[in-house]
């Protein structure tokens, strides 16, 4: 039998060739968690704007605060009228309460923020947890140095350049996915609630999920910017994919500064995820 490293080298797909279809800047990483530690990587150390992917680390920080007892899932939080994000941003919560304050629990705010990628819920939870600096302190505590949470959804709506201050490397985001999978920095119940919310994600169904076999379980978080002057700054998806044998494949794909249309950008993510799937479920790769 060939050595394991030769098997991996022979089977590695050409992520760069797939990424070129977007005519922008793309980075990706795929890692079998609990396996050999082999990975697929494309510009894994470069910075990419997260857009709504940053709601994933915010969610982890909020649930850590719940674990510490400084927040409770069922405590009620006032959503101020001034916190309703503008119409250009996704916010089912704002659409439900368009002109008034409302009271909503931390649990529901988390579901809105993660499962529905709600900008209003994200900003409210960022305020409640103590701001971007508090989230960053949490990430630093669990050893995540290449994910930066710096601005709010409201700030990004006012200034397109602000989104570049919320950045991650594919490697940093992979480490955060691995932390979630292994339960580092969260209690078992908080970890499970976040995974449930990510599994129920309603956005980006043509991205990581787009070319995977029907019924594949994926816990993921998407991120998408507006298109300005024909260029889309961010089309992203990151998540944990359950393989047929029950093992977990972590996938991170960031597509930035692309002039391609949504179908092409999302197709790049889907093709990279499928290439990672084929790479991970190969009988040769799984052999010892």
C-alpha cells in the first residue's frame, strides 16, 4: 500500500482551478476532524471579510456567557427601535416588528441570528454580550487568533469598507469549527444548541449543501455582502459536514471581491465542498 501522504497527494483536488471561476479572491480549507489531520487548503492564511459568518463566533461568545451565568437563555432582552437594521440588510426580526420595541429572549435572538442570519439580532446580542472586544477576548481565550470581530451590522450598512474589519483566515475559521466540534469553550448543552441553530440555517442552501448527497447533515453559517459597482465583497459558507460513516468534515470557503453572479459564486463553494466530500469519503483515504 502507498504511504498515507502519497495517497492524499494523489487525491487532492485542484481547489485553485475551481476558485478561478469566480474571477475574484478565494480561500478555502477542509479538514477531517478526528482523522489523520490531513487537509485541503487554498490561501488558508490570508484574510477574508466574514460578513454574516461572524455571527458564528458571536454566538459562541454569547453561549459562553450563558455558561458563565452572566446571561440566561430565557432572559428577556429589549430590542430598541434604533437597533432595527436598515432594509438593505436581512432581518426577519425587524420585518416582524418594523416600528416598535420588542422583548425577546436570548434563546430566540440566537436562533434569529444564526438560523436566519438576522442583522438586528446580531447587533443586539453583540451589545448584550459586551461588544466586539468582549467577543475577541473570548476567542483569544480559546486560542483563536485569526478571527477578528470588530464592527456591527449597522456599521457595515453605513460603510461598505467596514466589513473588511471583520475578517478571518480559512485556517482561523477552521480552528473555530474544530473548537465547536470538540466542545472547547462551551458546555455540552450550549454546544448542542448552537449546532442545532446552525443545522437549521435557512440561507445559502446552494453553497456547502449545494452538491452534497440529499439528506447530508450540515451545521453551517453563511455570509454575503451587497454587490457594489458590480463586485461582491463576500460570498461565504463555513460548516461541519457529517459523513456517511459518522465522522465530521469541516469546510470553510470564502469568495471575495468577485464580479461573477450569485450562481457562479455559490457554485464555487458547492464545488469545493463536493471536492472535499469526495476526497474525505474515498476508500483509499480512509484506509490505514
